[in-house]
C-alpha cells in the first residue's frame, strides 16, 4: 500500500483533511475515524493518522472528491485536546511529488501522451494491467521491441492450428451481429450520402445508464500538438479493434475475461504503444489476436477490422457508445480501472468535440488498408501448408490400411470345392500323416505373415500342411482376387515339396515318451513351429517342429 500526500487544516468548527489520491478507484473509498484514530483507504493508497485530540462526531461530517486534482477532502467536527501519549505505531512518510525534470517527461503515455510518472510508484500495484515494465523509464522504441519479442514467444502453433482446422466455434461467433450492424444497415438504406451524414447520428441511442456515465465526466479542453493529435486518432482505432473482437467473441455478453481481452489485444493500453500509420496498427492487432485470446483465427482479425470501419462510419455517437462500454468494463475490474484514468475517460470527453469529417477520413484511411497472413510475421502460411501435408499423408495411410484389410484373400466356392477335394484325398493317407496335419494346420491358422514379404509374394503363397499343398487366392494385375488353379495341378506342382518335407521331418522330429509310459499312456509330440522360406527360391513355407 502507498501512503498518499495529505494536508490537515482546522478552523473553529471543522478539521479538514485533504488527501491526494491520483488514479485511485473512486468507487471504493473507505473512511474511518474514532477518537484520535483516522484511517483512509482507496486502493492502492492507505493513510493512518493519530490525531492530537479526539474528533467530535456531531452528524455534520462531509466529504468530497475532485476528479481533476485527484484529491479527496474529508471534513470532521472539532478536536478535543488530550494529553500527548507515546506513539507505538510506525511513523509514515508523506509522499512528496517529484519535480518535472526528475520524471523524465520524454517517456510519456496516456491520452495524447499527456501523462508521465504514474507508474513510478504504482508499478508493483498495477503490474497486472500493463505488460511493459517501468514505462516511465522505457522509451517508445524499446517498448515496441520488447512487445514484438513477447508476441513471438507467446505464439503457439498448436493452438493456432487447432482453431484453424476445428473452427466450428469461430464460425459461430462470426455469424453474430453486434448492435452496430443493424444501425449500419439502416444508415446504408438511406437515400443519399448527404442525408446519411445528417441522420445516422440519430440512429444511435444511449441508455439511462450511459447518460448517467456521461454526467459524471468533467468537461475538459485538450491542447494537443499535431503529433499528439495523430496519436489520439491512431490509438482510437487500436482500442476499437480490441473492443469489436471482445464484443463478437462474447456475443455481447460480457464476462470476467472481457477487461483482460480488451487491454491485452490493444498495444495502446498494455504497452503504451505509439503509432505512425494505420497499417502497423492492423499488423499489431492481428498478431495479438493469434497469440493471446481463446479464439485465435485470422477470420476474426478481419471481422473486427470491418466492424471498426462500420463504427467509424457511423460517426462519433457510435464511437462514444463503444467507449462508454469499455469504460464500464474497466471500472468494474480491479485493477483495470487505472486505464480509464489514463485513456478512456479522456476519450469519452474528447470524442464529443471531435469533428465528424475527421472520423470519416479515418474510416476511409482504414478501409484502404489491407492485411495478409504473411504480413504478421508468424509464418502462418508455411505452418498451414505443413499441417495440410501431414493431414493428407495421414489420410492416405488410413486409406491404404483400410484397402489392405478389404483385400484380404477369401475363398470362393470353386476354391472351397478344390480344397475339400484335396482334404478328402489327404484324409486317406496314413494315420501318422493325419496327426501331423492336425498339428501343422492349427499352427498355420494363427501364424503371422512372413516379415518383409510383399503383397505380390503373399498372393501366390503355397501353404504346406500335413502333406496337403493348398494355394491361396491369387490377385490379378488390377488388384482384384483371381481364380485359384485346379487342385490336381496344385498337387502335381507340390509333390516334390511334400517329399522334401517328409525328409526334413524325419531329421528334426524326435518323439520322446513321458516318464509314466509304463502306465500305458500314449506319447505326445510337442514343439514349436517355425515358418521358413525354401532356399531354392520356390514359393512355399516349411514348418520346422522343435521338441
């Protein structure tokens, strides 16, 4: 908490305490006095006084606040003298205003760059409001450099791409029509430009709450040089862009993030940025939309751009209505209210005296500008192209996987008949061959395909099991399943392989009887089946059974 500058004076009837609290939140003053104690609180200021005598409470106490001077006067009743007692409380040092030269007025900010020295003492209290550190000692060029670096560090490609590909919510808010769209349509429906200039101001209506806001402002006159005058108009565009974005994404329903959105999207408010042309304002706004808020889409940038043009074309009444809305949002948010004292309150007073022709010229200057993704300096087009390429590759892989599953060989009636015939022939062989067929057949049904084998190789694969040679369905040149050869031809082509398989089994299979063979139990053949490709290049697989 900060100790404010104050002054005490007394006459025969009243004790007057004048407290200077610039940039304090006027709606949250708190005054307490009892006996010799006096306390005053208005964030971020706190004053505690121990008076030399008791304060008489007689019901005629009163207070006032001067918004121009930022001073509060609290008048109390008379003071009763008491014996002085030892003060156990820590002594407070009143604030003394520094000289103009000590504040380094070159680094100014606020409306028309008319303020300086505000954050020299309030930096710790108001660090959540602005992004620039020590603005009183940071030149404009350094502010911009730090802002650009912070935006690059904040940009999240994943967040941007998520909004780019899954834009249902963005499309929803793009369809929303804020209050100025209907007024703009009515203006454009009027007969001629001269009639538009005369009548469109009457289309904007102010609520009773907004009229009450206007009555609370103090009438001022601003002496601005040419450079400051340009800054006021440029910063107005920046603030309106942020307001249009916020109004659209919340669909006119303000929430707890509204104050954050507006001040974060406006470099004027959070970096005390100064401008030299309209284009750099658009570029800065576009970068911040894609770096900070919830919805980060380039379409929202362009939509806010077109909304701002509408508002400026509607004239100063529409601009004032927007500024009053911003003022209300900031006033209800702690500590964003300080931005009202620095910018918005002055804008609300100044815009009422601004010339309509200059606002119309500002709208035309903004309308002539264009903005592309490449100008934002975030490599958006390259990022989108890479993401689309990855998406196409994933789609192709899924399609290939689905096709390979659909092309799994299946038996047709003719193949079934030939296999059935082969099975009948093989069943008439010796009993040992039948038992061997059962063993190898069960393994062949669960075995995985050969690693590294191509689809063409697998299509003509000959599976040898229990002395029966079967040919799977082959594929034609167009990829469709082909007709398998007749069973007799398959048996003649596979007979040498069957003989070789028998020799291989005789050399590798050993049958051992279990320990309880004396009890008359039959011996069993157990082992592992390994599938091997013949070394002589013939298509087929040979099971190797190990004990």
